[in-house]
């Protein structure tokens, strides 16, 4: 996902793999593996910001958030801003069960109803 996202944006700017890698001081053969999903994407925020700058993706934009989210997902991690939110972290097990098509317990449904009613 991350690799395809970057590749699509790179090609949209008419940047060859070598030009892109030269601008980032990266090895083209290794980066090609990132784009094909064979190697994990970089997790370093400075490197992700460099990639975004070359692709003309603004740091505060939704596209930048997508870039960083895809980097985390492809590395098998939860994005840092999500991990830092304790309420969201508490909800993740229910989310995972939902994605797996497992039904929530009656207690979980009741907690959700109370949360909706209280407006939190």
C-alpha cells in the first residue's frame, strides 16, 4: 500500500525511480523493493517528510497523513497518534472483532449505548 502510494505519486510527477532515489540519497534497488512491498517502508518522520516534500505533499495535509498511516500499516504497527489516545486504544479490541465479523458482547454493546447517550 505505502509503496504503491509513493510510486503513483512519483510517476504522477514524472520522476524516475533513480531521480527520486537520488533526491533522497537512497539506493534505487532497495527502494524498488519498498515500492513492490518486499521491504518495509521507512518509519523515520524526517525521511517521510523528505519523501513528502519531493512528492509535493504538504506536511499538514490529508495526503501526508495517508502517507504516514500507510508507512505504519505496512510496517505492521499502529500509527503513533492512535497509540497515544487511550480511549481509542480501549476500543481497538472491539474494532478488531468487528473487522473479523465477531459479534460484540452484550456488555460492550451496553457500554457503547451509554457512551453514545452521554455524548462522549
